[in-house]
C-alpha cells in the first residue's frame, strides 16, 4: 500500500471515530470531566487505533490478524471495565456506549484493510442511529403488534424465502418461475405495507395519493387491490380510495408512454394521444372523487389496523401467476390475432412485458401498426380489468366508480384514436 493511500485510509478511520465520538460526547456533555467512560476523544482515538492495527495486518498478514484480534479484545475489555464502573456509580444499565466504541475500532480497521466507502457509510449510519435514540424509541412505542408482525413477515418473505427459490422455470411448459412468482407476491405485500404507512403518516388524502402514484410505478393492479381491500373495510372512504387507484392507473399510462419513448419511438405518434387522453380522464375522475370526499359527502378518518392480510396477498399472487403462465403459453401463436389475444390476456395482470416486447419489435410499417394496436389493447384491458377486480375485491361502490372512470378513459382514448389525427 502506498504511503499516501495509507494516510487517506487512516484519515477515514479517524473521521469514523470522531463522528461516533461526537454523538456520544454530545449526549454526555453535561457530565463532569472524568465521569464519562467514552466520549469524543476516546472514540476518535479508538477509530484511529483500529486503523493502525488494520495497517499492521496489511504489513504482517496473518500475524497481524492475530494481533488485531488481541488488540480488539484488550480495547473492548478496557471500555467494558470503565463502563461498568460508571454504571455502578450512576446506578444505570446500558451497553450502547460499549458497542459504539467497539464499532469505532472495527470500522477504523475496516477502513484500512477493506473498502473505505463501506466503512465510512457504516460510520455515518452508526452515528445517525445513536443520534436518533428518542425518535426511534418513540416510534417503537407507537408500533402495534399487527404492524410489527406484518413488518417481520414482509422481511421474512423478502430476505429468507425469496433467495431460497430457484430463479428458473420448473414446469414442462417453461412457464412457472418460483422466484418471479414469489417476487410478485412480495411486491403486492410491499405496496400494501407502504400504503398503510403513507396513510398513517401523512393523512388520508395525501397518503392515498402517495400510494397511488408511487405504487403505480411498480404495479397499478396491486395498488387497486390494496385500496379496494381498505374500501371494503371502510366504505365511508370509498371515494378517496378509488381516487388513489385511479392515480395509480394514470401513473401506469405515463409509464407506458415513457417506455415506448425510450425503446420504440416509432410507435409513439400512434399511441401518445389515446393513452395520454385516457390518462388525463383518469386523473380528472380521481380529482373529482377527492373533491367529493373533501366536500363532506364522506367523512371521518381511516382507522387502519393491519398493513396487509397474508391470505389476500397470496391469493392475488396466485391469480397473477396463473395469468402470467397462460400468457407465456399463448406466445406460441405467431399471427397478428395471436399477438392481440396475448395482449388482451397479458393486460389482465401487467402492461410492462407486452409494452417492452412490442416496442422492441416495431421496425417497419406493418410491425409498427401491430405493436401500436397491441399496446393499446393491453392498456385498455388493464384499465377495465382493474375496474372489475376493484368491484370483486372492494364491493359495488368501489367497483362502480372504477367502471365509470374506465369507461371515460377508454372513450377518451377511442376518440383520440379514431377521430383526432395522430401526432407527427
């Protein structure tokens, strides 16, 4: 290692210790001198000490590794001893300062022997975690058992189950991929959980809009199911919840145009007006429903208790998986009619795969027409299927509003397609 690089790495080690020590020192700033087990200077030197012993590893190899382990043990023992003495005198109990000191040493060593960026980022994260003690404790105090259970369940679905599943097809027809199937289920649960947090954090209207727009970037179908489930439990808030679903559909329309603009610009003049006006119709209807709720037609605050219902998430994931598998089977048709049937079936679950596939294949006049028609079909079917899904999941009131919005959007799109001249 060059001398200049060594000084840079030792500087990062020193800075890590300083950051962690700054937070610990600020917390104990009112205590008399000599009554603190580890503050700004101690932890800054601890980070530097870890960096120096990391340099020993670089110079001596395995021998340095043994020395580092012994140095870490001695350093940790000294911190524990002083913290124990402090705890006896003050009659307090806590290991945060000890752990912070051990992290300062370890991250200092990592900055020299490993990735400086990782060590620095972990040092900042450690200092931030220590600084936000009151906020975190207050947040934990407000979490309900159902919220904790749902969060742990989502984490287990994402970080335990998902990596264990094979990322390849497992059936003779080459259609079912367990990894993709479970990823879809995780995405539905995550959108439901994010919507719950948004509504609880910023209120009904803002939270619903945030859920609709952000969720629509991933899956407007999943957003519709999530909000329909809430509407079923809270029929008095069906208007703003429908608005959130429509915001997600409008976001889907914008997403389709963005994909086509990036991949298949030759198709854009044909589909821009129909999809654009359809999206505007969805937005206008969404704002109307929000205004309806604001005028007091429906009042009260949403009282949500459970971020997501696992059985509903699994059921919807299975439905979308079955549709996706059927869509893959239908891709064996080679004619235009087969493409249109595929677009119609695909639209029940998703618009992205068909949009991306057709945009890439549009190279001449015939394929451009075929691709544009297929994309319009997939968007139209997706809009109508979400209305039907909303009716089945959220009840007649939610479904009727979704149907009205879908009818307005398709009417606007058809008018743009068959009456207005295409963009040039």
